[in-house]
């Protein structure tokens, strides 16, 4: 069932905060460097790569020497503003080592849902890809909020990555996290947890198995990854959820190796 992965061309890669930040809150430079190496190599092979990156708040906390994630929204947005520019500095530095040009796109949900701005965003992505530039996408955390009549927030970057994959009709979404894939239970707490190799439909049983949210530096847990996978399945797309430590696993995924969990509708006929 994974043979098709060898020939995918347009790939959205989502990297979670847990792959960018060490558990002690410091930046994982070796992971970021390896990610830049892998994505540049894929780009050199002629593939179109879009990176959706979390980590603005985690990097901002490190830069400002804050150990606890702020609870107030203005404080979170201020930390994200500091972290976003620092994160792009790091990405630019790492990618430039491999002569790969990058660009930053900060999105809010209303941009994607309003037809004219959505078309403009798609045109920007398409032009960047045509120019051989690797777009790095994040939610615009400094302005994105949830209000009753005006939702500008995606919820988390898991959903954002699925929306970007949908917008650009990507062949594949690779979601990198700190767990080997989707399990029947939390593998850190239950030694009998079973890793799913392939999931073709998402039901209530799976949603219950997803549990709570992620790390103290990030927002997405397994439930948000399942919701993203549902969006991909609805669009007849494909997603692989895998452990992003180390990012070289992307090479294995694209050879069709049985790593992580593949979300794809069952093929009939």
C-alpha cells in the first residue's frame, strides 16, 4: 500500500515543537540542521517541499529565558513574536548552509476562508515553489485569536498543515512528532500499546485512544493529529505520522518503508 510514496512530488512536512525544542527548553540545533539537510536534498531531487513549523513560543521562551509557558494570550503572543523571528533566523542560517532559499508565510484562518485572499495565498505558494524557494509556514500567533464572530485561529499547526496540504493539493502530508506513530494507547504509560501501521477511517474508538494534549512547549496532542488526518482523508489525500527524531526518517517514509502510521483511504478495485 505504500509503494505510491516513492513517486509523491508535492509534500507538506509539519514539524512539531517537541522535535525543535529539547525537553529542557533549549533549541535542538542538530534536529533543525538535519531537517534543513533532508528537505534541501528532496528539493534538489525536484520535489516541491513546504514546511509547516511550530516552535515560535518554544523558541521565544528560550530566547527570553522563560521556563513556564505564559497563560495570558497577550503574553503568549509577545513571546511568539520574539520566537518567530528567532526561529526564522535559525532556519535561514541552517538552510543557507545547503544553498536552499526559504521564505516565511504567516497565516490566519480568515485569510484561508476568504476566497480572494485564499487565491492570493495559493498564488504566492505556487510562485515560490516555481522559483525553487522553500516556504516555511506558521500561524500568525501575534494576531490570531478566537472570538465568537471572527475566528482567525487555526487551532493548532496540525490543522494548519492539513489545510495547507489541501490548499496546494499536496500528494502527501508528513507529520513529525515525538512518538513513533498512532498507538492504541499512550505508549509512555502503557507497555501493551499497539502501533497502527495503516489507518483508513477514523472513528470514535480512535478518537478516544488519542488522549490529551502535547508538551508544555507546544499545543498539539494526538487528538489534533487525528483531526488533521480526518481532513486529509476527506480530501482523498495521504498523511504519514512519524517520529521526527531524527528528521532523516523522511527519507525512509519516501521509500515506502513501514515506519510511522499511514492515513489513507482503502483502495478499491
